[in-house]
């Protein structure tokens, strides 16, 4: 009799854990350019952002499964009207590395917005820069 009671409890626990994991997965995002995030250089591609431990996000590259921890420095209050879909905000800056003869554009992940939540500031660029927004890929078919 005890065995029969264990299965429904285990099934419910599994469903709850799976639901929590899926609810923290946001995106996916299709980033069309190379960029920097969490101190690492990342290639263009499909990414998913997940909330991890307190004070940290995880950026998962879909093609390889590689996860990059992204610490955030502060939470940003929702604007009016609130952000309806997830988005990544990049700071677009210029650089003359490595030869000082060619000008390169560098994209640095600066903010992460997940649907229905306050934003996360992950980097602050001082000086002149432009902003580029990548919206989450829609699940509509």
C-alpha cells in the first residue's frame, strides 16, 4: 500500500521541478552578431537566458549546450508600459584593436529583460555608445 502512495507523490514532485525549471527558461534569442557577456567573447547564434543563483543569470548557447554565468549588478524597474516580451540590450561600441588601423564594432550585453519581470543590468558602458535590442524569438508558428 505504501508503494502505491509513493508513485503519485514522486510524479507530482517531478512535474513541479520540471515546471519550475521551464518557467525560469526565457527566450530563446537569435543573436545575429558576435558579442561579449560575463567577461567572455561569444559567437552569434541561438541563446537562452535563465535565472540562476541569486545575483546571477545563465546564458546557454543552444548549438553547443555551453552555459556562461552572467553576474548582474542591479535590478531595473519595469518601464511604462512594461516590457511584454523578453529582450537583450547590447551596448555597441567601437574599437581599433588589434592593429589600430581598422575600426571594429563590439557588442557588449548590458541589460536582460525577461517577460513580466524587472530587468537585470549586467554591464555599464561609460563613454559614447549606441544601443541595440534583440527581442526573444516568438514561439508562434
